[in-house]
């Protein structure tokens, strides 16, 4: 009975963290918060003020907004106010049409939209939107996670106040706290009918890769990897196919394609990176459906576990987290046991730790390709019985300590890096 309750709590956590999203989750969260403030206001705003934490501003500045052909926050805020529906959550702009897009473009010029940093000590994921029309005013605040509203008010009348003196959500405090043995045991032994829902990630994220080929999104890294010249360099093989299918989905998402993906821990790129390498390897290695289901669950749950101590947003690139998950999933598909999968984690930590996050943008596909390449290399090394030892760098013999060494660097030691990255991004002449 106790085991069943633990499984139910893990499944609840996965269902909360692995959800569909259209476009980059940071600007979509800003659009969602704007939609909530605008609908609470009850009329078309004349003025919109947006206050963002540094990490939110960094991640939302340079990414394409789905279906618009435009980059950045003004169009996301504009459309959020005009057509956004809060009940759609991270798919808040899915009702976009060519006509409403034109309205949104005009609205950027007609309305007074002011986007700035929130001063003071706030959560790394913090969005505050104030909408005004005449003498009416409405405010909405998201904090802790991309869809977690903590405060809503209209004309001084508080509709909701769940701030409670902290940035995180009550739900997060109730989440089951994972360790790597628990992650592995659940993914490899849970009844198949309880975890087969994870195949939805394959359906969404592989479709995103297929749709990406039909257009020219971002830097076209996925399409470039599929061309004859690339095949001559990298080969036409499992490795190149994994890179191209993963990068293609990222190209589309960062390039503003109106294509939903299944996200992980609030990041579509992490969802793609935890899914597509595992799926492509399983297809080409002719693994069974059960093996694929368990490998996908292992990959996604590993990423969720790492994010529990890293936080939703950090100075550490999310591809480090998701690629570690996919390396575990691929090692499992190669026939690896618990020890070998732990060794894949250690090999990943030895290599990618320190890769910075400088916002969501088309070039994320390059970082994802680096992460996935390392994931495959780490899996191969572990299957050959090779593992970076505790005598080397930040790697520890205990896999959980090894992961926490990684996350303590990303969450704490790299704070000054985060500040410098934001300063550089906000002071460029372009």
C-alpha cells in the first residue's frame, strides 16, 4: 500500500511537470500573466506595466513568439492582453489568427507598454503585470512556477493573495522529494499501465521535429544536420539522426513556430531534450515499446529530480539537466543497469557543468546538440565500464551527491555569472 502511494505521488509530480506548451515558456508565462490582469480588468488596457525578475527577463528577450514572426516581449504582452485566455495556461495564445496578429502589432504602438526589472528580492521566476484603463487598474502576479498565480487584485480589491511570504508554491512543498534510486526503481518497475502516458512526449516532440523540416526556423541546425555535407562529416547514422531530430524541434520552438511541445519543469527545450534522443535511439535500436516507455520515464524523471535542487531558472543551461536525463534513458536502452546509469550521470557532470544560460533564443539548438552529443558519449563510456571517478573534479562516488554538486554550482556559485550575463544582454548596442 505504501509503495502504491509513493507511485501515485511520483505520477502526480510527472503530470504536473511534463505538460504541453506552445512557444518558449518564459514569454508565454508573461503573456499568461498579462491575460489574467487584462481579464480581471474587464476592459481593453490603455497602459500595461510588466515587472520581471532578472532570470525571466533574460529568458524572454530574444526568443520568437509563436505564429507572429516577431521576437521578444512586446508582442507577447500585446497578444496576451487582446486574445489571451488564462485557462489555456502555457498555450495562452493558441487562438491566434492573422487578423488578431495585426491587431496585436497595432496595439504595441497604440498602448503604453512598459517592461522593466522588478526591484527588490523576488523569486527567480517572478512576473507582475499591471493593466490600466481610465481609472481602473488590475494586477496579476506569477511566482515560483510558470503558471502559479500568487496575487490578483482589481481597483484595490484583492481577488487572490497566496504570496505567503515566499516565492514558491504550496504545491511544490507537497511534491515528493526524489533521489536517484527512487527515480530508477520507479521508472524500471512501475506497472506499465501507470506510466505509459509518458508516450505523449514522443507524440508531441517528434511531431515538432517533423513539422520543423517544413519551414526554416531559427538557425536551421536540424535541417543542416540532415544535409549531404553533414552526412559526409557526421555520417548518416543513429548519432546524426538523434542530433537532427532534437535540434529540429528546438529550431521550431525557438523560431516561433505555432507547434506545441511537451515541456519538462517549465521548459520546452528540456522536454525536447529529454524526449527525442531517447525516442530516436529506441526506434533505430529496435527496442520494445515497454523499454521506450521506461527509458522516457527515466529520462524525464531524472530531469525533474535535478531541477528540484537547481530551481526552475538558473545560470546553468537547462540542456545540462535534460541531456543528463536522456543519457540515463539511452543507457537503459543499451541494456545498462543501475550502476551503469549512475556512471552516465557522473560522466555528464564531469563534462557539461558550467554551461551558461544566456536566455532562450534560436541558438539554444546549438547548446542542445552539445548536450545530446555528450549524453551519447557518456552512455557509451559507461557501457564500456568507464566512469569519471571521485578523484576528478566535482564528481562524487555517491550519485546523489554528484547531482547536488552540479546543482549547487548552478544555483549558488553561478549567481555572479547570471548577473554578468544579464548586464551584457541588456547593454548591447543592438
